[in-house]
């Protein structure tokens, strides 16, 4: 997991080519002007998903894990709490290959409060609960 200030996002270029594409897109575009839904940057490999979310209690959400992509969280308006789970998870659900997601049971090891000025990148394989 990477947690930092949005102004420092460029420091993480070089970790992965697809992550580089996403970072460059974020740096060079006003995310507030994107339409709701998915904007494809590089086919299904790199995309931006702009969502309106309703807040919910932590116990109403599940830890999710992705096998093939990073999740970057940047609230455009307001705040969002993201929990990071222990990588020693249990009870994985069936893997949804189309959505590249499965859900797990694990303990929270860190909680981050995000706003318009910071971000989290969850690497594939890292449990996280938006």
C-alpha cells in the first residue's frame, strides 16, 4: 500500500508501467471534470472509475482483493475512510475474473482518512475495504 499527498503522486512513477499511465493521467487531468463511470486509459488494463458513494459503517463492507490491478483511491469531494487488511486473510470468496475481485475475512491493520489532497494505492493482493 502507498499512502501519500496527491502532490507527491509523481514520486511513484516507475513501479509498474500501468500504474505510470494512471499516475500520469491523474496528474494531467482534472478528475472533477470526468463523467461518472469508467474512463478507459488503456483498454481494460488501466481505467478510472468515478463513483458517487454512500457512506456506510465499516462492518457493512468487506475487504476486497484484486489479483491483477492496483486500486487508487482519491476522493474528489469530501472524505473517505479506507481500511487496509492483514495479508494473512481467510475465507476467500470465489474469484470474479471479469471484475478482478474476491472478498476475504481479515483484521484491519491500518485505517486512512482520505480527502481531496491525499491518496492510497492498494497493490494487487492487498486486502482493502473502501
